[in-house]
């Protein structure tokens, strides 16, 4: 089951891109790639947190452990992993089983948390890098800590 998908956000990300850049008409491949990045950014940052903490799934047919190791080493962004290894979709199979209740209970709040740390408070304006990840990571850590303390 999909938790979130980049294609669900394409239209809104494209609209935000066009408003920000004033671009009308046909988009170049580079512009489309940038829009996909904006559409996937929030998912990629969350997925990076999952991977950094070792909470990714264990099914080798679904989860590419070598690519997860590249994410942990900082050689690959969460967005790139999401788009290349997960076809732009964050699904329950991408998570270890014990993370599913946390993600299902927190993800809607995560979207709000992400918006609060995004550039200018705009959802489709943050490009994920270490600086951005380091802003959202402690927020997710705290939410997970609160979740585990309620068990």
C-alpha cells in the first residue's frame, strides 16, 4: 500500500514551479526533473530518515540494500533513492514491519512539520540536502520518541 507518491504531487509542484519562475508553455526535461524533485522532496527526506535509522524493509525484492547504504554514506539523496529505486512511491514494503504503525500515525503530521521547515513555509520549495535534512531530522526523531513512549 502506498503511503505517499511523487506523482500525487506533480500538479501542485508544477504550479508552484511556474509561479516561482514565471515559466509558461512547454517545459524542458531539466525543468521537469526539477519539478519531480519538488514533488518528491518531502518523501525523500522522510525516506532518508527511515534509512539512516535502519528502519527500511528487509525484502530484497523491494528494498535495494546497496542503495540504502549509499544513502547512509551520503552518496545518494533520499529523493534520488525514492525516484530510482522506489519508482517515486513510498510504500509499506519499503519499511520494516515495526515502523508501519508509526508512519501511518505520524505521516500526516509530518507533512505539516515539513511545511514548517520548508523555505518560506511553502510545501514545494525545499530542495533536500544535508542542511534541510538536519532541520527535519530532530522533529521526526522527537515524534518517533513520543510514539515509542506511548507504547
